[in-house]
């Protein structure tokens, strides 16, 4: 494609187009069209390929039975469009196609649901494969790069320290900012919303930097991955 663009650009600079307002514009159009076709034939040649319209339907949850049902559904559609709308068979074919297609879509959704349920059951003790399965469901195969500039304090900045401080400020203040939007009618204790008395007790323990560094150093490399 780049070679096509470059040669087209060079050829257009070498060819003299008629610039007179009285000149027939079709002549310039034919010149430009010939240049485009020449560059296309040279750098973008036509290619004949075999296309299997059912290849894209070969997902992991599509069985042979479902694939045969899809082919049968397509045959019903071909019969429908080849039948005259005024004929009595047209209404019957249309009803049969809609009914069959509705059942087929339901069967495909069920097969897909059962497939991913088996995947999550299989990888219930493997967090990496679990996240990869979720990523496959979301079809998020393309990695997105982070923007270079962020809008912080009413201006754009690319300074890493300023960006880090901006993120830190946002996430530390998001709770109080959201809470300020809700008017409190009365100062009630959280115990008023509990259905039963709380008998358990939980306390946080202080963790120093050395402990965190030691845990990180002991992590296995294959268990650390990014999304």
C-alpha cells in the first residue's frame, strides 16, 4: 500500500494536467484514472482466493450438529428468496425459516454458555487461564497503548510525576467527593442497617516495607502477568 501511494504521488507530479477552466474535466479524470489503475496493477494485484463462508462459524462451542443446522438454515433462506412473494409457499417458508432460526440461535447461545462454564470449572484453580478466558469472551485481543498526555489541573501534561500525583489525588478524593453529593438526613449508626448482631471481629495489622518486598521477591515469575 505504501509503494502504491508513493508511485501514484510520483506519477501525478510527472503528468501535466490541463488547468484551463474551459478544458474538458473528463480528460483529466481519465488521466488520473489510468494512473491509479497502473499503480494498482503493479502494487495491488488481484488475487483469487477460496472462501469458506462457514469457516468463521467454527468457534470452539460450534459442534458438527450446529454447523449442519446453520447450513440447513441457509438453504431455507435460499428457497425463500427464490420463491415469489405472491405464491402461497412464501408465507409458509418465511414462518418455517423464522421458527428454525429462533431455535438455532437459542441452541448456539446454550452451547456457548455450556462451553465457557466448562472452561471456568476447568480453570477454577488457575487465575491466569481464568483471566485469559474472560479476555476471550470480551474479545479484547488488541493491546491499547496509554496516552502520552493527561489533562490535569486544567492543562495537558506529559510529566510522569505530575501524572502519578494526579492519579493519586483523584483516587484518594473520589470517596469524599461522591459522599458530598448525598445529603445525610440523620446521623445513624451502621448497626441500624444490620439484620442481626455482629459477633465476629476483624482488625488490620500493620505491614512494613521489608515484609512487602520479601513477599514480592518470593513470587514466581510465571504468576506475574499484565493485562
